[in-house]
């Protein structure tokens, strides 16, 4: 009807919408029968709408415009005017190494966008993503279900930290690891959000028939570094966090004295967000900000 209203001709209406003249005439005939109104009457060479057809013009135009908008895909995302809010999950590693840079980036590029970082226990990310309580999980890689997507960002080797004037480091080059016997004999501070006394370091030692003595566990890496800085205890933390904390806490950073798996850290999210422009923009922005943290597998190796 809209094409007929505009062209007043079944031939030109067909050309406009990609149908033949007989197909347009047949469709008009079905509409006339269904609506019990001629809809268009011929006056000379032109088809003129009836009063009833004219009454349908504006409602029909609104419906077609709304339908076109719905089927045209998601709206473009403009960070300068966006008012979106995002809820991320991640340890205090990301509080230290992502959020300050992200805050500055948002201030410059997306002043109306708000971001909330919450800390979750390992194993909780999937459930919170599925229930839409969080939008994005930042964590070492874990087994993901079919409804979730994942993007790797960086590798994060585990390294040993000790207070800078620790006697066990006397004469030890900065790129050398502590000998394994001394390492195992000293006390250890463990990063464990769950409050455990064993972690990846203990699993690595077990594979070579060794054990260590964990004297304390803390749920945040910043607390682990503070405890190490004030004792003779040691800790294993990600290299990027160790480098940052070394400057503020007076820590020495050394390679781990045993082979230990290098965690691959990335982002996971509910697949329903995969093509959402705002969510894509946030993921790309975070990946760009954290790309500089990627470390080769041989970083700080002995």
C-alpha cells in the first residue's frame, strides 16, 4: 500500500518494491477482499486512495518505520555520549593493573560510562555470567560452557618475591632463582581468595617431589606483598603484579625455582553480548589497555 500511495501505479509500485505488475495487482486484490474496501480507485491513468486507505497511511508508515529500525541491527555505539554501566569481576591484580588506566581512558573517551569491579571466588564467574550479575570476567583461563565466549589477553608468569634485603638473596643475581632447598625451607605467604593453604606453587613442587611450608594465606595480592615486605617469608605472584609492588614495597623479584605453568589470562562473557556494540567496545578497550602486560614465557628465567 505504501508503494501504491507513493506511485499511484501498480507498475511503478512493483518497480519500487521489486515485484512484477501482476504480483502487485494480485496483492492489492487480496487486501481489498480482506479489508472490504477498494482501497484504490482508478481516475484516468492514476490510482487514487479511498478515504479508508488514507486513514491507514500514517499508522502503516509508523509500523513500517519501526519494523525497519528493528531489523536494521543494533544501534551504533558512540562512547562520547554513552551512558552504559558495566560490572566486571577480577582480583586485585586488575584493581592495580587495569582500573587506573581504564579510569583515565574512560575519562577521556567515554565520560558517561561507569564500570564496577567486584572480586569473586574462583569458580563463581560462570554462574554470575549466566545469571547476568556480571558482564565480563577477568581471570585465568577456565573451562567454558557453550553459552560463553572467551578472549585471551596476556600470559602472566609466576615469580618469587621477597623483601629486598632478605639474607637469602645475598650475592644472588637478579635473573637467578633461589636454590630449591632454601626456597622450601623458608615460610611462604599464599594468595588464595578461598583461604586455602595450597596453590599452584604447591602443585608444581609436588611434581618434583618437594613441599613448602605455607604460614599464611590472604585473599588479595596487595596484602601478600605487604606481608612479604615485613617478614622473611616468600611468595609466588604474577610477574606483572610483582614488578609493580616491588617499587612500592621494596621487594626483590626472582624467577620461581621450579617449573610452573604459565597462566593465560583473558576475558569471558555471556555469548548474548558478543555482538553488542557497547560490550564489544569495552572488550576491545580493555584488551588494548592490557596488551602491554603480556610477557614471554621466558620472562625473568634463570
